């Protein structure tokens, strides 16, 4: 009996490890690749929800890091595991970053990841019409970039993945960088668009100026005490969503630093995850509490 249980646990662990194996976004070199090292290869790592609780919904997670690195635990795998706990599958994106890779490469990587998840939705037990994007800090900028610069895919593309839409069905932004203009986050701007960006480039990547009438509904969280990315970023984006009549829910906490992640040690700030779960219930993404 013990041997049997041990075998079951071993097989379960092996299946979990296989599910969390990074997958290249492109079979060959990514567009604009400068080499073949890990830094040149964008990947997405699947975290499927348990079959017995899976809702079919999924979230593509864009961790932060100022467009100079990717914070892959606190804003990646830890978030994915929390999403799994409410029946949502997750996919953690490792996108290319500066100074080696500036624009448009992070946007190309995130858009490709959205298309890839949709293309392989059946394999991953995911509903391609319930795919959200979530981002933290600079990853929030990347998520809001996809939510404002998406396209329907190219029906004539030779690559079937490129025929899929890159539009998220929902956007979830946590202490996001939004603007590349006044009061931007200097490191994110430098790594993404360089030291001397053109005015057109600043406007293009200032996502409060790029909201479309069909941008997806948004959930946004920030803190007033954020000393790295002013909470006005979130206010600007919420105002732009409101102007376009896009539904959104905005939570500005008084206390809390930048980069709080799940904020497990803060009984007040950590409530943002339950607020998100409630919003997802309202949106019909996860099951309502009994």
C-alpha cells in the first residue's frame, strides 16, 4: 500500500514538474534575437489549475523588474500558485528585457504568449475566451500595453499561432507603470525606450493615451506610499478607462510599499487578492462562493 501511494505521489510530482516546464514562444529564434542564450529566448511556464477545481479561465502573468529583469518568484510563480488555488490556470511569462532588448521586443513577447495560450487552449484545458493578462510594476506596463495595442491576429499568417488574437479578455494591474511621460518610472522608461525617445514613442508607450473602446475590463491595485511608481499612474489609467466607458475596479491602499506581491505579512494589504477573487466572480471567471 505504501509503495502504491508512493508511486502515486511520484507520478503526481512528475506531472506537476512537466506542467511547469518553460515553453519557448517561438520554435526558432525570437524576432530581433541577438543570440541564443537564455536572455535571448522568451518563454512561458504553465501552471495548470487542479483538474478537480479548474474553471477553464487562465491568466498570463507578466512579472515586474523595471524592464531590466523579471521577478519570477514573488510576482511570478507565487502568483500563479495563488491563482491555481481559486481554480484559475496561470502562465508566467519571461520576456526579453533591456538594456539588451528594448522596445518593441517585450510587447512582441507578451502578444506572442497570448496567442500561444489561445492556440494550445484545448491541450491546456483553457477557455480561449477567458484569458486575462496580469502585470506587476513594469510588468503592469507590459500588460496594459497588450490591453491597449492588441490585434485580432493575421488570418493569412503561415504560422497558425500568429492567426490568434492577442487581445486579453481582462486586465489585472498591480502597482503598474503606465505612463512614459511626466512622473514616469525612470528605469522602466530607460530600459524600454532609451535615453532619448522621440515624442511619438513616448506617446505610443504611455498607455493612458492608448486605451481603446474595446480594451478589456480592468482590476487595478496601488498604494499611496509607493515611492517607486506613483499611484497617479493607476489614477491616470482609470480615468482613461472611464472616458472610454471600460468597466474597471480600482483599489488604492493608504499603506504599503512598491513591490508587495501577495503581501502575506500585511493583514490589510493582503486583502487585495480576495478583492481580485471577488471581482473575478463578478466577471463570471471563477465560481461564486456557496
